[in-house]
C-alpha cells in the first residue's frame, strides 16, 4: 500500500476534482491520501466522502503559502479541523489577496497586448484558490503560449513581467493558524529553499515535521532531511505533490511513498497532548 500525503485538487490548482483524485488513488494502490490544496480546505468534504466510500483513508490537510524573511515557504498542515470558523475566516482573507493579485497579473499582461478576462479566471467559487497556474492555463487557451511551462517562463515566474507577489504571511503566523485548527504544521519540500538554516528557527516557533520525502528531493536530499528530522525531533512526511497535470507523467500519485513507520509516528504525534 502506498502512502501519499501531498496532493492537489480543483479546489486549488490540481486538475482532478477531489472525488476523482480519490478514485485515482484507489486505482494506483494509494491507501492513505493527504489532500493539501493551496490556501483552502474546500475540497476536503468531497475527498473524505469519496475516501469513506472507496476505502481510501483521506487525511485532511492544506498547504499554506507563507514567507520566511523574503523567501516564499510552503507550510503543510495535517489533521486540521477543516470546519473551524477561525481557520475558514483566515483562509478567506488570504484567498482575497490571491484575487487582488490575479487582477494585477491580468493588468500587467495587457501591456503585452494580452487581454484575459480576470473575472472568468476567478469564477471558481469563493472557497477555491486561484493562482498563477490558472492564469497560465488561460494564456495557453487563448493561444499566447504553447504550454503552461512557457507561460511561467515568459510571464509568470518570479522576476518575469507579469509576476505579482502575494502579501507576505510570516510562516510563524501560518503555523499558529494550523495549530489553532488542531493540526500539525509541517515544512513542505524543504529541499527547494536551499536554506536549511531556517529549520531550527521554525522548530522554536512550533514546527512539528518536515517533508523529507518529496518528488523534488533526490536521494541525498531525502537522507539529509531524515537526519535533520531526527536531530530536531521532527516528524517526517512525504508525498508526490500531485497536481494531475495533463501530460505530467513524471509526477505519479504515490511517488514517493511515505514509509508506514513515519505515518504511524505522525499519527502518534497528533494524538499526543500538545
Ligand atoms: P501561486 O500559488 O499562484 O503563486 O502559484 C504557484 C503554483 O504554480 C505552484 O504550486 C505550482 O503548482 C505552479 N507552478 C509554479 N512554477 C511552475 C512552473 N514553472 N511550471 C508549472 N507550474 C508551476
Ligand atoms: Fe500548486
Ligand atoms: Fe508547495
Ligand atoms: Zn503542493
């Protein structure tokens, strides 16, 4: 049985609806599935319902976009109570900033003679997260670029002409929001930041785990983060960061899979008094 604790659905920038993702998990032999959409928990009820129906254990989660100093850092939250009003209110505020930024990105593209309909891109329901991948898809659809990758390379990646940053949310604040919702805060894909020095600082602020296993970590990185987790007493998590992108054959659900012992340790940590 595979264990994949990092996946996205149409509630943020995944290609599959929550129930379709759970169905794929069952077909691919994933028995435990963490659903971790960017800045929203809107997909969780559907995923949990599908999981109960299909015999896939769905772990409720989310992935918050936050900052450590000037660097964007993604924070996973596991076992959150996704109905808690304070959590929902905070996420609503953060998603409103995404909509503000969407309009600014569309404004910038206009300078290049590209006219996208921001309201159409944003029409995903108030609980869903809109982001650069949706702008990229609109650019492809309108024929301005051939691929999502090209849309990022030419316009949307950090430093490119239509890039607009989001408001900075300190990672400590994101961790506090996860904890207040009864969840465990976990640093997502630490290998992508090239800044392991942040880890002890985050531990002091309440970090519970790090995502040692991630498709962007090679063997050396995985081994390093397993050691770092042991040194700081952190739980280890892992997953594919599956977005269900068409043609994204390299990103398979359940690859990498989290070892069962690490899942057991994560559960024990969640059950322990904090
Ligand atoms: P946002 O949260 O709106 O800033 O968008 C970030 C998301 O865009 C990430 O979670 C990825 O899913 C996606 N992304 C980032 N860079 C690329 C890229 N170069 N090609 C395709 N997708 C990307
Ligand atoms: Fe994403
Ligand atoms: Fe991420
Ligand atoms: Zn992710």
